[in-house]
C-alpha cells in the first residue's frame, strides 16, 4: 500500500516539475537519469537470503531418539493408568445406576463400592509414584511435571468421591430404609464430589512437537 502511495506522489511531483521547467529537454534528461538510477539500484539491491536451519548432527539425532524412547516408555505406562482410571469411574457410575434402578440391594452396592474403593486407592498410590523420568531434558520434564500434577489431583478427587460414597452406603451408617432416599443420597455425593475432567492435551502435544513425534489423540 505504501509503495502505491509513493508512486502516486512521484507521478504528481513529476507532473509539477514538467509544468515548471521551461526547457523540456532538461525534464527528459532528468527522467532518463531517474530511470537509469532506478535500474541500477534494482539490479544491485541486496536480496535477503533465506536462512536454512543447520543440519542435525549424528550426535543430536541420537540424543533426540533417546529422548523419544524415554518418553514413549513412560507414556505407555501413563496411558494404562488413564485407562484404569476410566474403568474405575465407569464402574462407579454403573454401581450407582444399578442401585438407582433397584437392580441391586444396598448391601451389594456397599460391597462393590468397598472393593472399588480399595482398587481406586491402589491406583491413586501407583499414579503418585509414576514420576517423570529424570533422563528427559528440562523442557519435557517440566511439561510432564504439569501433567502429573493434574493427574494426581484427578486421581485423588476420584478416590475421594468413591470413598465418601462407600461410607455413605454402609448399612451401619444408613439413617433410612427407603431405597429411593438412599439412592438420592448416593447420587448427591456423586454429583457434588465428582472431579472435573483431566485435560493434559496441551502439555502432551507440546512434548510431541518438541520431540518431533507424530500427533495422537490425547485426553
């Protein structure tokens, strides 16, 4: 846009110069000089060269591959933990739904929640031990630390929800024999205590991009 404006101004100035100069030969010489000077400037004007990234060395390639393998091994275990978290949560909802539909008794509900409580606690403790590998570079290590902070908080919230529901379903703690009221009480705990979603896609994507790993679907 600026070039067009300058070109228009140049033409206007040339027009004024043409009208003011008494000798048109001087104007013609002036224009010819401008054309020659412009041609020379265009021909010898330095063209910026595109800078190409330096080729990766064999040592750098080896280190990158090592980082990729370290992350891949850690991430495979992490994915298995996520799948188990998902199974536990689905089973929890299944138990509450079955009791709501009066398909199982409160005693059966309590027994199933008690076992799920133990499974959830074991998984929470196992996830807490699954720390980022120290062999990773600082960038990836810091990103995985963020991932694990979120995951530990989610696993803890999930366990707490299941544990509170199990305690409430204990026949020894019930203050009513009405199945509908019991179901409503358990559902209230589920709604109130359920954790928010686990969102780690940003961090995982950043690691994959940093290590030049093809993108996959992330939670």
